[in-house]
C-alpha cells in the first residue's frame, strides 16, 4: 500500500503513520510505503518500525531518487568562473 502526503509546512507525525497502519490492516496489506515532500518526526519513524513494515521516504530521499533515476529532470552542466574573470 502506498500513501503520499504533500505538506507546505510541518512534518508527518505519529498519528498519520498510525492512520496509515490502520488502513493497511483494513485492506490486509503486507507492506507499506509512505512518501512525503516534507519530513517525518522521530515518533513517526518509531511508529513505522512497529508492526507491519513501512518504508518512509521523505523530501530528501525523494530528491535523491529523482536525481538517481533522472525522473522528469534534465541534467545540465554548470561552469564556475575563476577569480581571474572577476578582477577589475
């Protein structure tokens, strides 16, 4: 089972993980993935380790995965000018 949450501020907390665990139990899911563009509180991480396994993917993990698999991105080359070019 997969759940995605977009947060403009704040972090995913334990109640959201517990609610997800309840939905997983209701539908007899063997495994869960919870994805957010934000982050997870420590209590949420602990709750995710209890009972049915849940993989947590936060905003930083999501960025790493996007870069790794080049999903919906176009790599670009950037050049930095040496100090010689900025002197008057």
